[in-house]
């Protein structure tokens, strides 16, 4: 290390670091790093999108999976390293645009750059002679430049023109808008909330933090004071592809819900709720995020006493709506009962098992297995309503004649049918089914600013990339026959037509040329 | 609902397109492979404008004898271009019939997306050859040297489209039944992708030519690498704002369909990466010490674009999964 470096001192070092950070090289490096760092978020399952897939992935990978989890590979966009990259990039960006805004503001007030001394040394330049006086040539040049949208300034024997100020303005707008988008996202994050609720047809969702299945409030949201609106799912219609074959068969074609909305003031209205057509109420938007089947099941003990009766939303596992769900019956006889069930809307006997071949309910069947023991509901740990905690549950067995031994109990039921549970455990009745809608509710105060900045982003970019900043100069000095004319043009971007442009301006500027020599270059 | 006959005709037109483009590709390759005498760049003749001689400007007299190279090569180039124009017309018919068969815009799944991208790319190529000025090329250059690359890319798009991504003509899933944003978001994505592909073709030509120039043996059938650099930069400067608009239009649609403008869904991440890499290209191109590396960043950007369409759609599941097969 040289003496110079040591003598920089703390302030000097800070300045050096700042200059490094705001240099284009660092910005480029951070940009490429950001691109690379974002890749695992697309390639690996992410908690924010599919927590289930993450759990499965970690379980499959063992210790490697846990190590990947520890470094945040399943929550890439909230990980410290990803945040560090984009925050550094934005600091670098701000450090770059602040001085540029100052320079730009100055350049707007300054007249176009003075005419260089040796115009013909510039790569795009020309010279010739005119019969007009120098004054007339410069007048013509100034008029031609003005007509082409240039800001001009006359000084002595020359005129200078400059245009394309929107280029830098667009560039700065683009970069400032990027910062604006980031701030908007932060606002959404802090002051917004979102949640999901599964609502069977006929049911009402009353808006509060407690009635959601999943609720994610921003840090600055008071969950106690959510607007108390209510949404009743009156009807829900579906349509699936029946005609086209291949992968198209069974694809959803239409989801259409009618809802009654009661806002916080008590005003009631009936509205359509469809995909792409959310319903707005009290500053929140209600979206139709998904749907599925909700079988109605009644469970009785051996004494015919009803121990459970209800409509249970099942989660679709595939495109054919093979749906799974569980029923937990804590007060069933002496033991607790857990039912694991699969609902098949159009059940067909496959090679090994029953499969659903169409998502609409053409031949619905419910397949159940039963478990007894401890459901684990009293342990104080919140439990998923879609999964049985198997740790203290035993499968209910049944003697199988074909295999000659006890096998786990299974029963298949059509709507209206009942199944007798073994071991005098009672009956399960499949009363029927309905559909449910997965409602996603979101309040997002950052979305409007994000949209505004997004529009500015594109507008700025268009200006920055498609507007050309050009400078043109004409100089005319007296000669025997009139005036010797020199001109030149400069552009700060790739500009293949600059020479043609200068030729066009010259044509307009010099009305009475001296007859040109065949070589085209008159001698000045 | 679905006009099967039109859909069938559309398929036939696609097959014919592929044959025609393959022949076009062969012709352009023959043109490129023939090598032969160096094509004469027009001499740097000052142009008279208002009695002033301007260095570097072009006039009709400068362009007259540009294609005055040896006859057989010119013939191959001409045949290649005529075939490319025919193929483009056939492909346009295929895309229009596909759209009419389902009475919606013909870009509702991967197959249709690929078909339309190939069409826009081919149309841009034909258009840029007929009107070089639009592509930022001086009038005395034509795009026929990119012919090999463009027809190659069109075939590389159509091949997997027909073999892997073919989907029967049908209506769309509810999330895609948003006519305005489907028309805007996806069409701009297609246009932008096509221009990126053209930019990629020119960038590859630029890299090859720069290497040849480094060895002192510039390839005669290509313009100078500096000129290719200008053309490539211009193409990217057009497609980058379009891509940015694609991402923002996608965010607006996502807000409407899924309730959130940014979900870090794999497709969104992929598009974001494409945006970042091409942003790096544009910055590198404007930065002294990086200008030589810039074309490589553009190549990486195109690789990301392709991965975003193929790998992301087919291997990673996310909210855009319906954009895959089906």
C-alpha cells in the first residue's frame, strides 16, 4: 500500500468506497449478480408460493435440504443475501442519479455547447461554399435547425443547435421510477394485508382476522380493526372442456360465482365474482382464487348418536379434482376418530386404484380410511385442518377374505350411501356434496403508486432509448463568392443516420450553393 | 365452438411453412458458404447537400451497385429471400386460421405462442430486408446475411412447437379469459421476444465477424462488426422497453387475476431475470471498458429468454403453469 493510500484517511476511504459503489462497473456487476441470485427462486420451490412443496423437497433431500433451507434457498426473495444485492444496487443507483439530476438541470438552463474550432475534424462533418452571405447562411441554418426541433444559439460566425433533452430526462425518469416501485412494494408490505378463506356455497364469510384460513397482515396493520364486511356465496357454476382431447380435456373453462356483499356500513349488493373480475368492498378486493368440492358427511356412533355432521372443503390434488380432506371427530365414543378421505368427482376403476377422469361431478365417489387414537388437538399447537397428525393414531383394520389377514379399512361411497365402520365404531354417511370457492382478500395501498411508477418506468425507458441527443453546428465565413460553410454533427448514442440527417439540414440551410465540382468537394 | 376444419388447415399450413423455411435456410446457407469474392463496401464518397459535402451520408448513387457480387451467390440469396417471404405468408395464414378456428387471439398456449413468435420474427426479417432503414441499417445494406440465422431460428421454434407443444385448438382457462390483457400482455411479449431473437441473430453474426476481423479475414458476406453492433444495439433498444412493458402489463393482469401484482412466481422471476440481464447489456454497451463484453451479455439474455419460455413453463410449477401445454 502506498503512502498516498494511507493518507486518504477515513473520509477519503469513505469517498473511495462511495465512488466504487456508484461506478458503472459495480452497478453492472450487481445487476448480473442480481440476475444469478434470482435463479434459485424460480428453480426451487418457494415457501411464499407453495409451502407444501418446500416441506416435501426438504424431506426428500435430508440434510442437504435442511442446509439449503438454512441459507434461505426456499425464501430467496426475503433472504439477507438477496436483499443485500438489491439494496446495494439501489444505493448505487441513487448515488448515480442524484448527481446526474443536478447536471441535467444545469444543462437545461445552459445554451447549446459552443461551436468547436475545427468542425471538419469531427467524423460527421462537411464543408462547401455558398453564394449567399455568411449572415444569410447562418439565418438559413438557424431556421433549418429550429424547424427540426433544435435549441439554437448564434455566436459570431456560427450557430449551434442541440436537441434530444428528453433522452436524459427519460433515463432519469426510468431510474427514479425504479426506486419508486421499490418504495411502493415496501408500502404494500407494511400497510397491506391479505388472507384466504374457503367458503362453501350457501355460507357467509365475515371479514375478520380470525375467520381467515390463512391471514398475512403487514407489520403496520391493526388486525383488530379490519373492516367488518361479509360475503355470502350464493351460487357457484363451473364448466370444463368436454370436446377437445389430449391435455385440453377437462381444462377449466368457466368459474362463475354470485355473491351477496354487505359492506361495513351495512349496505347490501349482489355481485358477480369471477376470475379476473374481483369484487371491491371497503378498500379490500375479493378475488376468486380457487375452488373445489366440499363433501357433506354425517358420522354416528354405534348407538346412532350423531358425533359429527358438516361440510368439509377438500383440496384438489390434480387437474381432475381428485380431492383429499380429513374429518376430525374428537368426541366419538371412548376414542377419538379421524377420517382420511378422497373425493373423486368422476370415479373410474383404474389399474390399481380408483381415479378421477373428469373434473366435473359425473360419477362422484368418496373413499375413506379411518384412524383411532389421539388426534393431538389438545396439545396447544395449531393444527392443519387438511391433515391428520398421525403420531398417536392407529389405522382401523378389517379382515380381508382375499388376503386372509387384517388390512386397513377402506370404504367407497356414492352420495347418499353409508359405510359401517369395523369394531363397532359406528357409521359414516356421505350425504352429498357442494362446491366451495377459495376467496382471496387483499388490501394493498402500494398498488396504485406501483402502477404509476410502472407507467413512468416504461415512458422513461422509451425516451431514454429511442430519443437521440444530437448536436449540430454551422459556421459561415466570408469568401470571394459568398460564404465558406462548415458543418458537423455529434450524437451520444449509436446513430447510423446522423450523416444523412446533417445532409438534410445542410440542404435546407444553404439555399444558393455554388455549382459543385464533380468530385463534390469544392476548395475553400 | 371450435372450427375443426380451419384448425386442420392451420396445421397443414404450419407443415408447409416448415418445408419452405427449410429450403430457404438451405439457400441462405449456400449463399453464406459460397464465400467467394469480397463484397465491395461502397467507397466513402462525400455527398453533396446544399453545396456542402458531407462525409458518410448515403445517397441513391451509393447503393446502386452493392449487390453486384458474383451471380450464383446472388441467385441463392434471392431464392432464399423469396422462399422466406413465401414461408412468412404461409405462417401468417396458419396463425390467422388458428385464431379464427377458436375465435380468439392465437396466443393462448405454448404452441400458439411459438407459432406467433416465429411469424413476427419472420415478418420482421422480411420487412427489415425490404426496408433496411427501419432496422437502423444504412440503406446500402440488406438483412439477407442474417437470413441463415433467422430461418434457422424460425425452424428451431417451429420444430418443438409442432413436436412437443402441439395443443388442440380449444378455448382458454378462466384466468386467461381476460381479452384485453391477453391481447396486450402476450402480444407484446411475443413481439419483444421476436425482436430479441432478431437481435440475437445479429449479435451472433457480430461476434463471428469480430473474431474473423481479429484474424484479419473479415467474412465477405457480413457487414463490418461495428455496423452489426449498431444494428444489434438498436434492436435491443427497441425490444427492451417492450419487454419492460410486458412485465408491467403482466403485473397489472396479475393484480386482477390473482390479487397481487407481483407473486415471485417462476415465470415472473424468469421475466425479471431477462429484464435484468438485458439491462446489463444496455449499460455495458454504453460503458467504455465493457463494450466488447456487451454482446456476450446479450447472448446470455437470450439464453434466459429461451429458458424462461421452455424450462420455466415445462419444469417449474407456478401460477403461469396453464401457459404450458394445455
